[in-house]
C-alpha cells in the first residue's frame, strides 16, 4: 500500500521528505543566457556565483552550457567545455549539494554525471531520446 507520508525523493546524496521544499539556483555558462545575460561565462565568475547561491541556501545547482531556444549553434565539445569544469568544481567544494545538468544531449549528460551531476534537466523535452537510457544506466534523476 502506498502512503504519501512515506514517499521521499532522493537526488544524489540528499533525501527530501514529503512536503520538504528545495531551492534550485541556475548558473549558466552561456554568453547569450536569457537568465543571467552571460555574467557567468568565465569559470571564476561561475564558481563565485555558485558560492553565493549556496551561501544563500540553494539545495540544487542547475548548470547550463547551451541556451534553450534560439541562438547560435553550440556543439557537444563546446557544451562540455563550458559545463564540465564547473560541475567538477562544485562536486569537489560542495560534496553534498545536488547538481543538475541542463542539457538535451545524452553524450553531455553521461560525461557530466560521471563527473558528479545527480540530475538531468532536459528543457528540450526529449529531443535526444537516449537521455532516458543515460538516466537509467547511471541512476541519475531525469526531469523531462
């Protein structure tokens, strides 16, 4: 029998109880970010932004390396160049923080999860159907 009061959400090393809220902060490393206007393109700026939002109480950091929607094309190698070093840094400095990777690419998700991400945030709604397999293979959560 299912009991609402026994359902917990586990993301990485964190477990969220029923009714518990979590704050997700966005740190995009794109020069044309609609969210932050490109303020975190440089790695040091992104690292500082992460430290600020963690100090402000963020439970989850969503790292993005490609703009959702229109914009110049960004290939897989460039997306990884933008997000991988930041995810590695976050995992090292904040071992218990939940890390989300905002990507539509299964290849990016697989590599970034291996570096420490816990959650795939696919804002492209399944453009790469292999993301489901990556989540299943790695145990990462998937928002689709």
